[in-house]
C-alpha cells in the first residue's frame, strides 16, 4: 500500500484551522523492536484510553516562502523540541501530503496528563496530528469515500510518527501488526478487533500510578534499536505471537485469570528485554517493585483479578474490571498512593479520537 499522491496540491492555498483530540493507549501485548520504516517486529494489542488525551489545534495559512514553516505551542508556550520533532515528521510526509510544503503551520497542543509521565504522550500527540492532516485532506480534496478509508490512512500516518500511535486512532481494543488469526490486520496500520469482545473488557479500568514523572531514561527509538542485538529477541518475538493468540481467546472468553497472566508476563518481559540489552536499562524504581508486590498480595488475598502493566518507564498501570472499581480504588488510596508522587490518574477504556470545533 502506497499513500503517495502528487495530486494533493492546492490550486488556491487556503487559511484555516482543524482540531482533534486523541487518546493515549496502553499495550497489553507490547510492541518492542522494529524493522524497516516503522514495521513492528511483532504484533501488539492495546486498550485505548479515555481521559489521557492530547488536544491539538492546527492553524494553517499559505507559506510565506514556499516551504513549510512550523511553530509549536505546548500549553500555550512555544516548544522548540516539539516543533523540531513535528517538522521532522512533516518532512517524512511530503510525498503523501504534498500540500504540506504550501503551508505554514501553528500547532497548539495540550495534554490532560504530564507529558513525560511515562504515559504514551507520543501516541496521543502523533495520532492527533495524523488525523488532523487527514482532515485537511478530506476538507479540501474530498478523497475519502468511506470513514474506514479515512481512519486507515490516519492510522498509517500516525504509525510513521510513533509506532504505537497508530493504535490510538481507534477506540476500545486495537491491534497493530500482522496476526495470523485475523486476516484484516496489517503491519502498516492499526485495526479495530472485528469479533465480539467479552463485555467485561468494554469498560475496563486503567489507574495509572505515577511513581516518577521525570523525563524518560531511554527514548523509544533507542529502546527498539536495542532489540536488534538482544540475545533473547528471537524468543521474545515468538513469545509475543503466542501471547497475542492467547489474548485473543481471552478477549472472547473473558477469562480474567489468563488475562492477568498474559498482561503481567508482557510487562515484565518488556523490562527484562531492557535489562538484558547492551547497554542495559533499569527503568523500574524501588516503588515500582513495591507496588507490584502489593498488587499481587492484594490479588491473592481478595481474589480480585487486578493486574499491572508497564510502559517503558517506572509507572504502573493497574487494570481491572468495572465491577471492582470501588474496592480497587480504595486499595490504591489506602496502600499504594504512598509509593507514588501523590498522583494517580483513574482512566478507563475509551472510544477513540474526536473532532474539535476550534
Ligand atoms: O510507539 P513507540 O515507538 O513510542 O513505542 C512504544 C513502545 C511501548 O509503549 C513500550 C509498547 C507499546 O506497544 O505501546
């Protein structure tokens, strides 16, 4: 599939505005390791979140000098790092959206969560920009025949910005990467699961315990690259494919015991991969371990099927069914909050990006 399209050039260059908010997502089976142009080494599946979102408004106007100039404001303040990152992203997209070179952009974003808290802000941020660019194409070139075409392209574009961002384009539970059992899946974009998911997962909770909101110790790009020489990577990719297969069964059956096993295995394997790379990274903090131990003890003593997962950082995502919301949240208050920076974000499975009326 090639989205390059030399016809997407304005005859009359417009001034305008588009706005989208897009959520973060939390992977249940992790993407860690890639090849080629953002092709995942193994498929992944995530919950799209509801409250951890990025709001992005893109103002565009005719370029002053026939090349794309870009300003980026984060929380209303100019942000040179994000401006550079977005400019690099736009450079990769000029064959797909040639109109980019005809425009100047002022991009305004804000997150509902700390942007370096280890919550995937690149997923929400890049997916919001990707979908906004597709919206510009849709408004001025009228190229999409169906909603599916629109979202598939948005997911493809988001993937080029940050792999996991391609899953944020859809709500609920999303896969990315070729899965043998699901013939509609692709390495190039995320897909909504097309089978009937057990209702227990439709309103699943994710309480994010912020253990450390500092900058990431290792960028995703470096982290993925380390898998090329990790002695365990081959087995890891086999394991991920097995976990995907088993997770698909669980998502149908609602077997929460197996869900806990898969999700925790994935989280700890992701960190094991970082610990066994050259150079190695230890991204958990002592409080991360304390929380994990407490969650496991709580689960054993109460029988409540709460599980934890981690991104490439020290913060804990606690996953649990809606029916245990009160019990789990009072456990967090009484026993776990002390291990955090006094910050817990109570999120849950959400319905995906929404258009803003800027
Ligand atoms: O999308 P990236 O390149 O930031 O990688 C994300 C990797 C993990 O968050 C650790 C796992 C995942 O699948 O989201």
